């Protein structure tokens, strides 16, 4: 199975819709251990991305993803803007010039995106961030691709792993970002960024499965 530029645009629309629907939820999570703006930040960023989509029709996937990244960097304040922005920009670089991508290309995208987040945020798994959803998701996705499971099912497994990772963030202490100011008091709360990462993957998988 392959994904073309039009499907990538559908995926971005799906992500924007999901983040809009979860704006209050994400902000509520951030109000417990941050500054109550994560849903607002993500929704603002992807709303601006939506306005750019008409000009991206017919463009290659690398250009589309790079534009999403640059838009997020310039419109989303806070930690999540540069982090998700870097992820999408790196993803775009990884498939520069391509009009069609397969599950292996998506693995390359996923690896580049997560690497970008880790470098930009100087964080690793276990610090109660979006990485705790994304890293297990990447591992599950890679295992599924190695086993020739097929793109749609591979993405579903990634979503399941992201959900588990997101839930696990409740049990750990934040050592990066605003939540780290709370130290042990961050325990018991689910990380907003891990939650938006899960939602983002779920929105992408939904399009591929439809
Ligand atoms: P801010 O904390 O600046 O208000 P957001 O609320 O939009 O930004 O995003 C917060 C999320 O960003 C956190 O829940 C966490 O998942 C993620 N985050 C914060 N710092 C880092 C980091 N250094 N590396 C990876 N993710 C991070
Ligand atoms: Mg915040
Ligand atoms: Mg903020």
C-alpha cells in the first residue's frame, strides 16, 4: 500500500480536526502540570496549517510536511511548537521530492521525526513527554513493518503502543518541560504532549484505515 500527496493532505486535515475536538481536553491536562495552553497551542497551529493546505495541493510530500513544520514553529508558542515543528520539518526532509510513500518511507519519516524531537528537546524516553508515546509507537511500527504486516495494521499497532506509553506517563516524574517544576507532584497526571502525540497518530491511522 502507498500513500500519495492527496492522502497526506487528508491526514493533516484529520489531525487538525482531532486536535480541535480535543482542545479542551489537552488544555485541561496541561492545567494540572503546566500552564493550561497545550490544546490551545496545538489547535492554533493546525488551524493555521489548514489555511496553507490549498496552496499545497499537487506538491510533493516532502514539501507538504516541511510546510506544516515551518507553520507550527512560527505559530505555536511554547515547547510543543518547536518540537512538533522540528518533527514535521525532519519528516519532510526524509521524503524530499516524493509524491508517493510506502510503509518503509513512513518508517524513515517516523525515525527522522522522533530523532528531531529528541535532539531539539534534549530529552529521552522516561521523562514524561511526548517521547513516551512516540518511542514505543515507533518500535511497534518498526516491528510490524519488519514482519510485513501491512501499512494499515502497522499503524494500528503504533497507535496501541502510543496509547500505552501515554497512559504510562501518569506513573512517572517529569524531568523536562514545565511539568518538571512540580517534581514528584507531577506523578498521577497524564502528560499533555504524550496525549497529543497519541491523538495525532490515531488521526493518521484512521485515514489510512478508511
Ligand atoms: P509549554 O509547556 O511551553 O506551555 P505546551 O503546553 O504546548 O508547551 O507543550 C507541553 C508538552 O511539551 C509537554 O506535555 C511535553 O510532552 C512536551 N515537552 C516539553 N518539554 C519537552 C522536551 N524537552 N522534550 C520533549 N517534549 C517536551
Ligand atoms: Mg503548556
Ligand atoms: Mg505555554
